[in-house]
């Protein structure tokens, strides 16, 4: 009889078998779609509140990444110390308020409010992310169910990006940014309502002492456990590996949206981000179906980053017409597979009581690399003679090379880990 944990579990079967996860999945679809619906509006509004459009877009990306990165050690501790369900509700309600506050931004005189709300949206997302990732294994267990759940979660992000960005781009072009912010506030509010109806199991240690004193102690303990567990800290670098070049490439993608002949800038950005989203959803599905040998997963992580870079090399070399969306889709299919494989490995290699801090560190590294990469790209395109094509080729080659180097550096440790786990 086929072992239950090794049997491939279908998406519909997973939703039927784990009804709590099914309800969480629906709530997450609402929240994430609204987020991407608003993202295009934020990029468009950035140009209206600043005199340097290219630098303004880069600044939005950088602020979003660092606002997501810096709170991660603290929010990861919160996900291990307090109710993950409560944290996700708090994040969604706060995000709805921020989206409504953006309705007050009318021009350059409101630049402080604009950037403050942009930052707060990502700080609140920083609360949501480790709580969400740490909760998923408690909803579906381990084995193939966990792989399927993460593939579905990635697909949620991807479909939301594809639908939210494409529809959002055309809606912003036709009706303005305020419509996007209203839709976002509604989606966050509904998501909070649906999550409040769930029961999410969780192992927590009793909260004792000051949140700051004990919290700092738990943060330090989390870092010690990560640094003393090589199978964990190796995989923690996988998403950051993609972001070293990926942050700059996503920034370039926004600027390419002006060049592909879609008319309005918002529409062009929306189409390219939709391709990014579809690719990020297709990649994990293909990986789940084809990459069945888990011993090879760690090596696939680096090669998938290099593959993403190769597709962006083609973007930099070919004419910019709507057809480049195919290359963007393929590039982000590789990055999406990298994301899900690394997430599953981290969930399986950590216990519940410190999993939140692990995923907080995962996002800390990823977002710092992403934000730094975006900042470098924005400064180069604004203050140097580097062309957009040259910039794309440079960041794409960084991905190609870094992915290969990562495999060479980690392969010895991963082989030893696999042999020890099967002994």
C-alpha cells in the first residue's frame, strides 16, 4: 500500500481533507488580491508626488522592502509567542486603515502621508508573513500535504499578482488610484473577518515578563538556534540569493512597462506584473509534479535562480514588445519554484516553537537583499549613463553566476545532511 505521506495529494483533495486550510486559503486570496491591486496604484501615485519619477518608483520599492525587513526579528518572535491568528487579523485590519488613509493623498504636498502609509502597509505585512508561514504546517501537517499547501499558497500569491496587477493597472488607468485603495480596504476587511472565524492550532510557550525583555531574549535564542543548525541556515539564504539580482530586475520591469506599447503606463506595468504572477504560480505546480527527488531539492534552488537570470538576459537582448511577457513568465516560474521548495524545506527542518522566528529571518535576509538591489538599480538609472537594457543584463548575469556559486558552496553540507537523515 502506498505510504500516505509520500502519496501525491491533489489540490481539491487537500481543500476537502483540511477544511480549516480551505477557509484560510480563501481569506488569503482576498487579502493578497487587494494588495496587488493597490501596488500599481502606489507606483503611479509615486510619480505624482515626486519630481523624479524613476527615483520615486525605486524609493517605493526600497522603502517597501526595508519596511518589511527591519521588523522581521520582532514579528517572528510575536508569531512564536502570541496567537498567529490574532496577528493575521491585526495585520489585515491595520492594512485596511492604511489603504483608506491613502485616499487623502492628492499631490506633492501629501508626500509625507504617502510614504508613511506605504511603509506602514509593509510593516503590517511583516506581522502577517511569519505568522502565516508558521501556521500552515499546523493546518495540514507534513509530507505531501505540506508541499501541496505551499504550492497552493504560492499560487494564491501568483494569481493575486496576475489578476490584481493586470486588472488594477487598467482600473487605475481608467478610474484613478482612489478606486484601487477602496477595493484594497474592502479586501483586507473581509480577509480579517474570515480569519477570525478559523481555529488555528499552535504550540506556544507561556508569555512571561516584559514583551521587550523577554522578546529580545527570544529573538537572540532564535538566532542562536538558526546559527547552530546548518541544514536550516543554508536554506535560509535561498530566497535572498534570488533577491540579490531580483530586486533590481523587478525595478527594471516597472520601467519596461512604459516601453512595451500598451498605451497607459499603468496598463503596461500591470501586464508585466501579471506575467510575473502567472509564472510564479506555474513554477511551483511544475516543480511539484516533476521534482520528486527531495535529495536534489537543495541543488535545484541555485539552478532555478540561474535559470531565472537566463530568461532576463533574453529580456535585455530582445525587442520590448508585449511578447516579452512570455520571457518574464518563464523567469518567474523558476523563481516561484525556488520560493516554494525552500519554504517547504524550512517548514520541515524546524519545530513549531521556533518556526516563526525562522521565517522572520528568512524574510529579513530576502527583503534586505531585495531592497538593496532595488536601490542600486534606481541610483544607477537616475545618476549614471547606464541604459535600462544594460542594467537588466547586469542584474540578470548576477543571478546566473550567484545561483551556480550557491550550489557549489552548499552541496557538500546538503549531501552530508541527506546521508545522515537516511542512515
